[in-house]
C-alpha cells in the first residue's frame, strides 16, 4: 500500500520538525538531552538519536500535573473498595513481598501526535514519547490477593498523588490523575507496582516512590506516584478514560461509542537515516535501521520501502522479538540517488499491520499510521 503524494507532502515536513533534527548543513544544538514539550508540568521527549537508550535520564517524561511531594519514609499504599481486607502498605511492606523484574516498553498514548493533520489538541510529541526500561516491583495481582478481592470485581482504579484541574474538557475542580483497568488485566503477570527503574530507585519525574506499570498498554494506565487502589464491582467511568484517553468504537449495530484507550498498537520507527539528512555517499550504498514494538504482542516482521510504499522489502530483526518489548531492525536496502521517501511498517504476531493512513476514530491517540522520512542521496 502506498501513500498519496498529498499525504506525503503534508506529513513529511512534520517529521523533521517533530524530532528536532535537520540537514547536516544546519545542525541543531540541544541545551539538554531531552526535548521540552511543556515546561510545567514538565513533559520531555527522547530525541530520535537516543530512542530506546538504556539510560534513565534519556527516558521520556509524561506528567499531567505538577510533581507531588511524597516522602518515601511515611509513604503508604491504600488498597480498598470491593475487598474483604483493606490494606495500608508501606514501601518496606511491598519490598518484603516476592519481587520481579521485567523489560517492558512504555509509550505515551499521544506519541506521534505532531504527525496528525489537522493539528490535534494535546502535547505535540514526535516519535520520542516511548522507551523501554527494566522495571522492578511486585505483581499487582499479589497485592490484590492479600486484599481478598470479593467476587464480582469489575475494575481496579489506580490513583496517583498528583492533582490538578483541566480546563478543556473541564474537570469537576481539581482531581487526582487516575486510571481504571479491568480486573483481568490487573491480575496479569505484566502488571506491576514498581519502585526501581533500570536497577535504580525511581526518580521523582518517573513516579517515585511507587508507580504502576501496566505492560502492553499505553502509558496513561501506568499511574505515577501511586498511593491508592480502589477495587470496584463495575467498570470505572472516570475523567481519564471517558472524556480523555478515549477513542470511538463503531460496533456492527451502528451506534458509535467512546471506549478507553488500552493496548499499544504495532509500530516501526526509522532512526537512521534521520529526516532531512542529505547522505553524501556513493550510489548504491546506505541502508535503514530503527526499532519496532507491538505492545502485548511480539513483532513478527518489519518491512521497508524507499519509494513511498510502492514496493516493500523485509528488514532483519536483530534479536528474537518478545511481547512487551521493542526490537531493533536493520535493512541493507540499496538507496539510489535522488530524493527518497522512506517508510517502515511493523506487523505483529497476530497479523496486525500498521495502516498507511490515519484512523480518525482514534481522535488524538493510538497513533501508528505510516510516517514518511524524506531524505536525499547524492
């Protein structure tokens, strides 16, 4: 499937702007390792050159409200609601439980929003609101077992200590950031309550002293500064999964309804060559490389195109793909002379492939349509 010239022309220029890169003849100096998307609350994007870096200080930061002050020494996690045993757990209590460590991708639901046309409300992320880290903590399911969840549980609400008001759409005054997840996902092995990131204690910007990590789902579910969990006997209808972080679903009965954003969609991103770069290389040399991920699924294949999607060839995965993780890929495709439109697409192990064009029903979330990279080879 190829993109129309109109789609290429309106999308490609945004790619260069979004990642803060330009031609080699006009290098951009960065004042800090992360790209500032909002000063307060602080929202920082990983530059394309550092995508999936193992360094925590290069991991993107997403905050809805100001960072709250939480003292680890007096911190308590409350578990209440539709349970037989209300809990108040300190950080030491949690650390005495059997801990696990998992490599898991975390991606903001609005990652890639700058590529939407027309421009959509929200932070104008490029490709860099995504990263992978080694997370250490205790399974949420184990904590819920201690709380003795009653029969008929329908949802688990994760609530952070951060708090504020939003003007559009309006919240009922100041509210805490929270997110509900189904009981089945709460009990899944990939859903954790974590206190370490890359073998170091969580930093304040990443949710210290405790955050949720809901593997395979977009980052809005991985609530930071977690201090309260409420089990409900029905699904949750809070602000951040109805008015915000929701998309349109069109069932067969023809009655569209808003449903919460959940699972990460398959995506491949080109990191080399970066957009706008003029490659001063001999004809017939070059290549492409980048990363791909597919949320709860493994990456089955990555394909690349140097002609705007008219023809495709298989790229090589550098490692065996695993669910919840990103995989690096490379293609030795011959890059001929002239202006080129490069594309990469990912297919997961269930056969889901990135679409060529944007699905408007996803509003400003779950952005995984193909984004061209324009380069010139001389």
